[in-house]
């Protein structure tokens, strides 16, 4: 894995983790998990904890980066997700 693929994989992991744990669009997933397993359950904690979720997201992204990291498709999708994450950080910082 070269440095570009590594940083794009990092961007994917950051954006997907943020989506699962914080974004309004994923609130239904978090609510469903809490309703299914209980508000104080480990699965409910998992989908709200960035540190916890990022382990599983990175575990899925890493092999994908090794397998397809050099492809144009991977790099385009990864760039979109990475730029989305960085734009969100910049917007929060600038506001």
C-alpha cells in the first residue's frame, strides 16, 4: 500500500465512522440498534462511539485498500469520501 492509498483509506475510515456515529442520516440506524438491543447495550455504544466504530470500519477498509487501492474506482470513491470529511472539518472550524 503506497502513501496515497494509505491516506485515502484513512479518509474513508474517518468519513464512514463519522457517518455511522454522528450524522443525522444514520440516526435511524443508531435508533434501531438502541431499540433492538437497549440504550445501554454494547451494540448501542458501538454505533455511537467513534473510537469503537473506527476499529471495525478500518478492519473493512484496510483489505480493500490493499486489494483495490491502485484502481481508479477505489481512488475516485476514496477521494470523494476524504474530501467530504475534510470539508466537514473545515466548515466546522471556520464557523
